[in-house]
C-alpha cells in the first residue's frame, strides 16, 4: 500500500529538517525544515490513529489535512491544499498507479498551490520543481513508469539547482528581491526530497526498476 510511501516521505522530511531550515535561513526566516518536519510528524500520527483501510485518495487527504491543520508559515497551507486537491482528483479517476494518474494528481496539486499562493513558474518557489514534474507525467507518451519516475528525479534535482538563478517573487524570500539570487529555494528543495522518496518507494515496491541512478 501507499502508506509505506507516506512513511518514507515523512521520514525523509524529518531527516532533512536542519538542511531545509538552513536553506530558509539564507532567504527566509529559517523555519522551513521545522514546518515540514511538523507536517510529516502530524501526518504519521494521523496515519497511526486511523484504524481500518484507506483508499489512496483518503490517505493523501489525511496527509493534506495534517499539513493544513498543524503547520504554520506559507508552506504548510500550500502543501496541505495541494495534497487535498490532488486527493480529490485521484478519487474521481480509477486511481491506477500509472503516469496518467500521477500527472492528474500533480496537475491538481499545482493548480491548488497556484490558486492559493498566486505564484507561477520562475517565481522561485516549490512550483519550480513541481511544474516540470507535472509536465513529465502529463506528456509521458506511453513511456514506462519506471523510466518516467527516474527522469523525474533528475529533473527535480536540476530544478532545485536552477532556483539559485531565480529572483524570488513570492513568499518571504521576495522581500530580498535580487539578493535572493544565488540561493536554493527551500520549498523547491522539500518538494524534490518528497518526490525522490516517494518515487523510489513506488519503484522498489510496485515496479521492476529501470537502471539505477
Ligand atoms: P514561511 O515562508 O512562511 O516561513 P516556509 O519557510 O515553511 O514558510 O516555506 C517557504 C517556502 O514556501 C518557499 O521556499 C517557497 O517554496 C514556498 N512558498 C512561499 N510562498 C509561496 C507562494 N506564494 N506560492 C508557492 N510557494 C510559496
Ligand atoms: Mg520560513
């Protein structure tokens, strides 16, 4: 079940707490790691408290609510509404673990983040990782899922690096204007960490892996 994927993603965010906060200390207020670790911890607790089976959509909704209810700052509500919107989209599809469903999920996730935060591609936010990922799955053209997941990891890594070149136009980092250049966006980094863990989990547990990267 995808419960394992949630646990893997949460564990990675908790592990990377200090790294994410250090990134945020450079162009924000230094709490992004704390915020994401709190969201991850709350999601794990919500999973533990929930007895009985959950559909994939219900599981992701639970994660979204955990972020929305327990995490302050801008990233908590943004991730929270993204997960909830993505969960809703999966609910109305057949929820097969394929490129189409992942593309649909990312599309709705990103639409909710854009609506709430008014950011676009190039504004130096989590969307600079999430929009390129959405594109990979939406335009997958029948490629094997293992290959897409791997290409996604490479794309996410590059997208995180690329945020260094961007000037922040949304969120706290935008107060720095041009001085935000040269630094990685913390939300882009957390999005890439989450994607990496979840995609590796899917690959290991549900698919025959492509060549290791
Ligand atoms: P805060 O900025 O309130 O302290 P966090 O530090 O947890 O919240 O999160 C900062 C991250 O949130 C940024 O690095 C960025 O990726 C993301 N972010 C901030 N504002 C927006 C927005 N309007 N749209 C999309 N993402 C945003
Ligand atoms: Mg912050």
